[in-house]
């Protein structure tokens, strides 16, 4: 398991088709090690703190393994790390294998899995269709949020090491509603 990309973005006003909104869904990969604090990565932010961010949603993780699926569904070949608004694009860290409460070491930081992502209208707007929110949800590939247990430095290429798991806890996929 490893980090393929660390992605950050600050809130800004954008127009997606006919939809004008303030959002931070536009994440860009960064080079080198970046500080991860209790509320997220340096240089990252959320436009709507009622639904995004905070201590239990400090980092959004999305598995790179899902990119091929979305490239096919969306008929797009231009999807790159950060496309789904994730802070960490990962390899080997799937919703079916990660349990709520699992603790991982990434770089010098320690993080805990909190909950699956619930897709929002901004994701639909970014991909040109509010119906995409339902498509994303029904695909069972939500990604998940992490809280920060110990602040540290994280960069692309870092190994992701599982430090603790509770077998009695559900997987992210189970919580999201997938078998």
C-alpha cells in the first residue's frame, strides 16, 4: 500500500456548466513532503465546513484502482490524481479491505479511518451532471475519510502501513452499503 499523490486545493469560486459555486473540490498534486495537521494538509481547505473537513474528515482518500472504472464510465482518458477531490490518491487501500477505526502510518503521520465519503452536488457539477452523484454512490467506490492521530509529513511514494485493525468493525464498503 502506498501514496501515489498528495493533492490540495483552497476554496474558490468556479463555474461548472451553468452552476456557479464556491468549492475546494479542485485538488492539485504537490511535490515533496507536505505537513499533515489535525485538520488536514497545509494548503488545503474546504468551502463548506458543515459537510466537509473537520477533525473526522481531515483527509479524503481515493483508491487509484477506481480510476480505470471511472475512465470507462465517463468515457474520459484525462482523469488524474485529485480528480475526485481526494487529498490522497492511493494504491492498495480499498474500501472492501479497510475497516472503520483502522490506524495507518503514512510518512511520519498516523491516521484513523472514520467513514466513507458521501458524494455531493459539487462532485456532480464538476463532472457535468447532477445525476453523476447517484452514479458515483451506486458504484460502491466512495473512498473514505481519515482523522489525524499524529501530525507529520506525507509525500507521494510513502508506504501506507496498517498499525491497528479491529476485525469486529465493519469495512468502509459495508458501512457504505456494499457487501
